[in-house]
C-alpha cells in the first residue's frame, strides 16, 4: 500500500484534488488535515497555513496521480510524496478493491 502526501493552499483545493482522484479510482480514501508549513520560497522563509491530503492507493498509481495532481494544483512546485506503508490485512484488501 502507498500513501500519497500532497500539500494544498486551502481546503477547497484539497477537496477538488481529492474528489478528482477518487472519481478516477486512483485512490481509495483521502484524509485532509490543516497544517502549519515553513519553507524557503524565493529567497525568504515562508510561514503558511496549508491543508495536507493523505491519500491511500496502490503503489502502481503514483505516476498517474502525480500527473493528475499537477494538472489541478495551484502551486508552481507542488509537494507530491509517495510513502510506502503497511496496513492491517482487511484495510489493505479494501484499498486494493477500491482503486484501479
């Protein structure tokens, strides 16, 4: 199983991306959480509030998810991370059943 970690500018964008990925059956589930982010941007330290998506999927879908997120995302450099994960058997079976 794979978790895709995506930061978004706000909840509206996170919901839009999550719904799109769900409708394409690229992910089984999306959790969205508010976060505080600090990072270097254009020579300065940025201090922002963001929403992070944690989407559960199959590892083979990462490339397609990256392509789809880049089409919808407002950031010049979106954060789209693939995190390998292990889950309890029944949850992993559910994820595998729900995604392409």
